[in-house]
């Protein structure tokens, strides 16, 4: 975790002070990355292909989420290196390897990333789904019944050794810690929404794809990353049409170029 366990009273006090802008433990953390001259520089993006290794993620008729996410992530890395060579691009994984969720967020935090992009595929309970299109998730608190996508993504922690210790009890007992983490993440909410809306426009208006839009969910990998971030559900892998699209070079390249166009607009919009 990023802070030592606090008492319930201390957590409440710190949260209130943070929201008022007076909690020194958090308020002094800058939102923007600055260079030696003090001017903001957008310089690092972390790409996080979801799942991997022993965690395949969602399944389609002939493919799984971990492979599609990795293929799109690598194409995005290569395209960013080509089109935005001044940006430092870091992958949380570049092979079929299981990376624990807290390590994915830590990679982004240690690199002082300016943007965290987690790539996934969506699914529905049916074996063959009818829903199609993208969904863009940013971190936010919701009631349990509104966290179905987040619960599916967060289920990866149960494959990690000592997950209860690593995530400080992850569940009802971690509620007060989650309040502090959420307050910290609200610092980056505006930028996450901005990037998400730009990307949603690229998906729907430029590519003509369906999209559920930008939604808030309690996704753990975003909860623990201290920068603007977005989890991109690139399509419904259990829908036959989406599965073909997600596995094709044409579809993957189209998704990648939409992300890059959104990054360029986002970067210009924040004045870097």
C-alpha cells in the first residue's frame, strides 16, 4: 500500500482535511510532472495489458482477453514510439505473464507516469453475447450492484498469494482505507474524465463504433494508481462480431489509432 494503516478516526480526519485541501500527507503531492525548470511536461505513459499468464480474463469462442489485450498493448506501444517519440512508453507486461494488480499500479507510480491506460475486453454472462462496443472506466465509488465490471476485473487479486495482506483486507474491512484512496484519486478525476470523453468521441464519431461511454467503477488497478487513468474495455469478446474485430489487425490498429488521437488531443488540452 502507499500509506501505513490508520485508525478509523485518523482516516476520517485526514479525508475531511484532504477534501478541504489541508491534509499535508496528500495535499503536497503534485498532480503534474515538472521538469527542472518548473514547467509541466507530459512525458510518460504506462500501458497495462490486462490479465496474463494464469489469469486469461474473459473468453470468446476462440480467443481470450489476455492475448487480445497484450496484442493491442504492444501495437499501441509501437505506434506511440513512432508518432510521439518524445513520450516515454512503459508496459506493465510485454509477454504472457501474470502481473499482480498492485504491481501494475506500482510500476505506473514509480515511473511518475502522466497517464495510465489499462487495456481489457468486456464480456456478458451469456456464452454468446449480443452486446457490442467499447466501455471506458475511470475510478469512482459506487454501490455494490453498480460495480459488476469492477468486480470482474478485481477478481484477479484472488490468484495472488496473501492478497488480503497486500490489499489491507480488500473488502468491507478496507472501507476506510478506500475512502482515503478515493480522495487521493479525485485529484486526477477531471483529467481522467477529459481523456475518456476524448477517446469515446474517437470510437463513436471517427470509427463509428458503439460505446457504452465513460463510466465510474471501483476498479482496483485504477484505485491504486496516482495519476489520470482509464481502463478501456475495447469490445465484448463473447460477441462473435466484436471477437472478430478484436482479433483482426484492422480492428486492433483502428483501436490503437483512436487511442493515439485522443492522447494527442488530451496532451494539447492540458498545455504540455
